[in-house]
C-alpha cells in the first residue's frame, strides 16, 4: 500500500451523475472537487453509459440492444475468448479502450482536467456485479459459468489498466475504484460463491491497477473480506452503514496501519435525506462513527489522516440540482473536517 498518499479528508465522488451534457457534468465535478475530481458516468445520456454496458465493449458475444445487454452463447465464443486471453497474457490494455460513445464524460474530463490535481479518480464495474447483472440469452448470469466468470475478470482487468494509463495523462495519482454493489449480498443465497472465489475475482481485476486501488460497495457487506484484499481504499456508504465498520475494528486498524484509506460516503444520495442534512449534521455523524472506532482501539490519528469524504453512492438517481447540491455539501464536509471540526 502507498502510505505516502495521505488525503487528510479531501473530497471525491463515486461516479454517476444525472446530467445529459458531459461538459456540464465535468464542470460540476471539477468546480466542487478540485483536488480529487472523478470523471462522471452519464447513464441518462445513453444506455451505453449504464455501469454494466459501459465496460462491456469487446467482451466475447456481447449484445446491446435498446435497454438490454446479454451474451449470445448461441454463437461461437471461442475466437473472442482466445483474443481476450492473448491480450491478457501480453497485457495489451491499449487494444481494449473505453470508447467515446460509452464514456463521453471520461473523454471530456480528460480534455478539461489538469495535472496539478492531487489525484483523479476513475471507476470500473467489479467482476461480481458485472457477472451477476449480465446474463446469457437464457438469462443465466455469467458469474455462474466458470469459464465466462474468469473471462469477465480478465476483461475488466484490461479495461481497468487502460483507464489507469489514460488518467495518468492528467494526474500522476490516478485512483481506480472497482464498484461492487452486488457485494451487499455476499454470503447470502443470492451470491452462492465462496469468499475465496470472490476474492480471486476481485484480485484479478485489482492486479491490472498499478497505482491506487479502491473497492466501493454501497450496501452492507462483510468488510473484513474486502479489508484483506490488496486495496488501498475502502469506499462505503457510511451514511447508512458506516457504523457497521466498528464490528471490524481490529481489521480496520490493521488496514490503516499498512497504509489503507477509508472513503467515508457520509453525504446521502437519497433525495429526502439530502434535503434534511447539512454539512454540520454530517460532520457530527462522521465524528460519531470515528469515535466509535476509536473507542475500540483504532487510532484516531490514522482515521483522520487516512480519510476521504464522498457521497454515499453515485448521484445518477438524483436531479441535476440535487446532485450538484450533494457535491457542494461533500466539499463543505471535507473543508470542515480539514479545519478540525471532528478531528478530536
């Protein structure tokens, strides 16, 4: 892990924005989160920017029609799989880019961001969520096919590597987050996978990232499993589930001591909650969560120095006005934290 990167409460975002216009979305992010901006995913602009479709280009047998994505196993996938594995073995990430049509926010961001940023953040769908959300023509999730689930992880590894190399053009510190909403069901009948298999899939994707590696889960999960992976940043919906970290105080302490960072998603992304909260109330909420961990032996100094402030999840489900308000409050919480409002 990279102990030299200490964010000390700087702010960033998770990914999705409700804007149609990528210029406006990039302006909102760059204006409010100048130190660690995140390129905006724009699912309302096009179904191609849906988080599962966005990174599906070049996957063997992939079909995208109107509002559905699936893999057509009726066709011969062998050729596509052979090319994928050849690119993987030779680490040819350059031949598997994310196109302008699938990520217009990313490409506009690259034109507008500058290299004086402390870091920039990108994101990619994780292999568990990708493999459960995308099915074959019979609606069987790819994750339940050993060969295709392995191909999913290798495909996403190359996409992550391409994205990281691309973001290095605007910052020497790109952060790539592997977004895994389906991990909220880890250990349930909905995800009949062992923790060991989940970790193998995650580590395959993380292995394509040479810099700062993050995992984001917007629900409750077994945090100890994620804290034992090779991530540098654990990103969570702290507004709804932050208190559950205190159940894993020992693992959190170990994670922080070896250089880990917690991205506290303390700014709600549900409209009613956002309307009733303020930067002051959210700073108090964050302080209570940190105090709970400190009471169980986690170093308060490490919690302070190895902390990012974010919205709890993507902002794509909000209105444009609400999303931009969430970014402003995120910046305000970050400023208050860095001024010492909850650091004691």
